[in-house]
């Protein structure tokens, strides 16, 4: 399910504390959707001059992060992270964002990181690149970029790849940063397009181009697959190469919603897999918990399960996966008791 860029998606990622747990996942990661009526209240009224005529269009690409000053929402962002930290043992917050490059863009990332850190909530970035630097897949090319991808002057390196490396390094160096080939913040990136297939060699070359010294960007990388691309052969092949030949983890996030999808792909990349799902249109937290419990059980209670939660974004296309309903959320660790 392709989301428009917009920034933090409300997701909770659950991990069982023991194989025998039956009432629900015992820990959770949660994230937000931006722009959002609660996290970024009245955001249209703060649109920069270039976006006042159609703020929703700007919110659909890189401009929401690049042009809106999130400091005007700082209290609401703080309150939202506080609400997340009080809802259970959340491991992290996924932050979905585009490739961008303005002073406001970098300031907004820092503000969000500091807000989350102040509430004890760690972050994981999920990048939907969008189109500022060419087609989305241009980020894959550290060399031999297709003609359609803008390149760094005098090289065959895609500008999108250069900007991605800049973003990954910036994110990894938040807080105390990282050293000695460690990972500070996991970094998932969208992969999969109907009109273009990069193939195994391109994906492998991209992965191998990520540095491992200092901040280990290669280890921080996670492949994010939408439902239509859950069975992408080159991703499975690269994971097998990394795990079986190099003895390294290679994480994959898969969006799975229907029973058929869950049954077919819920273990495709296990044990290095997070299933992302959700329950649409629940009228109250009881119905949401019951719906999510059913999906969790269909997937045979996987160790890692993600569900779209918290607040829904308020731009088209509207989605109804939130678990924050009528001012409250279901207790994540007990979804199968409702």
C-alpha cells in the first residue's frame, strides 16, 4: 500500500517477550503520520508562501519537511511522543520522510530527534525518496546511473545517492552518534516499482557501497517492501547472500494486510523480517484490538509485527488504520484480551 510521502507514519512494531505469550505482543515501536491534526495542528495555516495556494500538494512531496518550520508544532510533537512513551514498552518510533536538502529540512530532523529522545523514544528512519532528485530508484546508483537520473558533476553517481548518503550520515550522528562500525539509528528505504526493476546486481552494489567503518550504514540499512513487492526475488537473494555467505543480518520490512498476503509472505525473510499491517476503520479500540489480534494470530504470532497506529494523516488519500480512537489506544500487550 503506497503512502504519500508525508512523514511519520503511525506504526507500532511488536516483539514477543516469550514464545508462549498469547495475549498479544509485549513490546512496541510506534510512529506518527505527518501532517497530522494532532501532531502538527492547523498545519495548513503555517504553510510557507510558496505553498499557501495548495498546501496539500506540498505535503505530498518533499516540501512539507523542507519548507514547514516544525518548531511551531514543538509542543504538540512533545505531547505526542510523551503519549507514545506512556502507552507501553515502545522500542522506537519510525519516522517516514523524503530526500531533501534545505536548512529547515535538517532543523526539522534534529527537532524531531530531540523531542523523541527527551521522552525516551528512539527513532528509526523510513525513507520514501520521492522525486526531487529524479526517479525514486535513482538513490541506488553510486555509479553508472541511468540517463534519467541527475548525476554529480563529472561522475556517473546519482545525485539521489549522494543525498541519501548525506542523510544517512546526518541521522546516524544524532545524539552520541556511533563509532567502531556500530549502528545508531536503523534506516529503512522503500524498494519496488511497477515500471522499473533495478535487479539483483544494482541492489547488491548499492548495499555494498554503504560504508561499514565509523557509522555502519550498511548494517543500518533495511529494505522496505510494499505489498505488491513482498516477494521481490533480488531482495530474497541478497538477504540469503548476506546471511548465509557473509553471516550478517539483512533486515526486510514487508507490508502485508490480507489473510492471503500474510499466509504467503509472513515468513519469507524470517528471522530478519518485520511484518507491517493494520486494521482499517475500527469504530473503537476494542474492535481495533480484536482485528489486529486476528492478523497477529494469522501470521502465527511472529516475533516482529508492525501495525499502523496512533493518528492518521489528514490529507488525501485518507487512511483509517489508526489505533488512537476517541482519545485512547488499546493496550498493545493485551490485544487478544479485548
